[in-house]
């Protein structure tokens, strides 16, 4: 893996989370009480031995840049290679608004060309899983593939949800023979995780050819159109995989973190997820507070009842409050007597005294950043 560099594209499907991504990208979305989605993606690459990572951003990337800083927490603050944040810029050839992954790669071809490594791992930013890419690269070399696509097989319940997914059909040797792009009724259960590995020289060739023909979408214009001319193989990913495709899926990701087995498999084992460290005073539980099956971060003050919920740093739950199945982000204040059920409250939201907000697991109530209810 020392001869491999990574690219993370953070600009897809930002609008699917509505209010939550008005001022941040999906990669910067907080989850699990202290983490961001980008933490998992970067940790996967670092644990694989990748020390050169480029982060392609497009919009709402200030929160992401503030979180990542120099990349010190991921051991990517290096003199050679390290973490490179690649924001959009306007030139003769680049409008600053990417229309797809190929367009984003074309706009950052200079970084790709300068990277000394032979192989490149390309990752999206709206799927979380804990893995390393060693086995992916080993299979890629062994099969002499041009492109290897990482995929998993979601549960029947997840497969019933309609979303922008890429379904794959493979033969007995694992070579991809057909691709379904955002099907209403899918035929194949294998779904791409938007992770690809290939030779850097091939990537540069595909990007330049696609730009010459004004092709911008990697799945449609590379995978689907060149199945016969390129050897494209699939690599099956085992373990917990969660796609952040909607408000309910983001809500479920956080609720899954209350399950110790899932939480451990995603955030701790086999490889721990690194994140930005922020020192706070310990959480304080006042007399009469009741907390069960919840994740409570440092700096919280709890006077009421909290059940099956995730509280980020600095959350305050007032006396007589009842918070059930909720996600309260940093700095949220719930005043005395309020009752919340199935609510996602963004940073610094303020819920006044005796308010009553009741959502459903399939349709949680979303309170945007700095809102007063």
C-alpha cells in the first residue's frame, strides 16, 4: 500500500440531508457523539498504510477544513505527501462547479500527476465502513484488473429503499458483466460502495479521454460504457456498511451506534477511527437525572430523562425534560419540561420550555442549526 495514494470526493448527494447540509458537506456530518463521516474514510486509508490523501471539495467545505486542520490526528501532517485539501477554483478549463466525479478529477489532474505512487484508491464520502484496502489491492494485482470496484450486499430492507445506487452483476471469476445505475427495480443484489482502485496512468488516460468527449459521470461513462474493453472486477466488502442517503438513513446510523457490537465494529475494531480531539469537562448528571442506553459526550449537563439518545458536546437537558430516541448535536439546549421523541437537533438549537416535539423513526423531526423552537 506504500505505492498507493488516496482520493476522497466529498461533493455528492449533499442535498439529500436538507437542513443538515446547508452549511456542511456529508463528509463533515457529525455522528456517534464525537465523530464526523470523514474520520472513518481517512482512518481506513491511514490504517491501510496510505500516506498521500487528496480531498476534493466543492461546496460547504469550511466546516470540513476546520475539522481536519493539518491532518495531525490522522498522522498526515508530513513533509512528504500527507493530507491535501483540494477546494474548487476557477480557471480557463475549470468552472469551479463539478458535474461529476470525472469532472472533479479533471480539475485536479495536477495533483494526480504529481503523486509519485503507482496505484490510486478513489472513495466517495456518503458511505461508512471499517476496513483496510490491502486485500483490495492484492486482488487487483492478482487478477490483473484494470479497475476493481468494492461492493457489498445490503439487507433486504435496505435493498427495498429507492436511491441512487450502482448495482453490479459478476461472473464466476468476479468480473463485472453488467451495471444498473439508479434502477427503480434492481436485478442484482450487489451494490457498489463507490470505492475504486486502479493504476494512476489508466486513471489519467480515462480522465483526459472523458474530458475530450465531455463525459463527467464515472459510473455511466467509464464503468457502464467500457465493460467490454476494460477488465473491471468486483471485491466484496464484509461487515457493517451504512449508506447516508436520506434523513432516515442518517438517523439510523446514529441509532446503530447505541448497539455495542455495531459501534465496536465500526469505530474500534479491527482499526480504531481517529478524530479531532477537543478537551471538555466531564458530563454532569444533576440530582434526579435518569439516563439509559445513550451516548453522552463531555461537557453535557443532564437534569431530566434521556433514553436511547446521542448527546454531543455541551448539550444541556433541563429539569423535567424527557428526551427519547433523539440526536442532539453540539451546544443544543433543551429547557425545563420539554419532551422530544425522534428529533435531530443541529448545533446550537434552542428548544424552549415545555415544548413537545414527536417524530417517527422513518420521519424524524429535523431542527436546523441555531434555530429556536
